[in-house]
């Protein structure tokens, strides 16, 4: 078995069992893994006796930056930093950054929910953690009506 290797940024060797693994790793950074949209909005889904809870870490956001909506059985959580220019606040001179690592960004995540109305859902945001509670509901079975044969 051929082993190929390379060094990563931490100066430790990373070895691959075959060249295809090496190619997947190289192209993964270019094409992406498909999880980029959720990588910064990770959510735990917890099932409890009477409801489900979605727990999402959203550090650095104000409560007013977060929007939760329900449309056609799709629950969407959106978080975006407000732009000071759009808010109509006094414009301040842009500081001269030597290094800028913090960025203002927005995230969106959608979940399929059934048999629920917006009034049934509750949410709380505390210390950078959003908790959305969705009650469990029994599916409504269609009523069967007998039709008389004439």
C-alpha cells in the first residue's frame, strides 16, 4: 500500500492510504464539503417528552439581529448583524485596521416541521444561545366517512 504524506500548518505529517484520499482532501478545500452554510450555525436537536428543542449557538448577535419564521412547514432561523449605515445612526469614520479578523456576517438555517403553527413555537435567547421549543403534536388522521350505496 502506497502512503503519501504532506505537512499541514501545524508542522505535523498527515498521511493518506492512497492518492484518492489525497485528492479528496486537496479538492475539498476548493469545492467545499457542502456543510459550509451550516458550519457556523451548528444546532443541536433534542427530543423531550412533550416537545423538541433546537439549541443554536449565535455568539455576538443581539436579540434584534435574529429572526425566526415559519412558512409551509419550514422553520427558518436567520441571524445577521445590523449595518450601522442602514440603521440611520451617525456615521463614524472607518478605523484604520492593521488586522481585521472579526467580520459581520449572516447565517441561515432551515428545519422541516409538521403539524405546528407559529403560535405553538416559543424561543429564548440568552448569553449567545438561541433555544427554540417546538411542541410535539399527534398527527391528525383524516376522518373516514361511510358512503351509502343506493
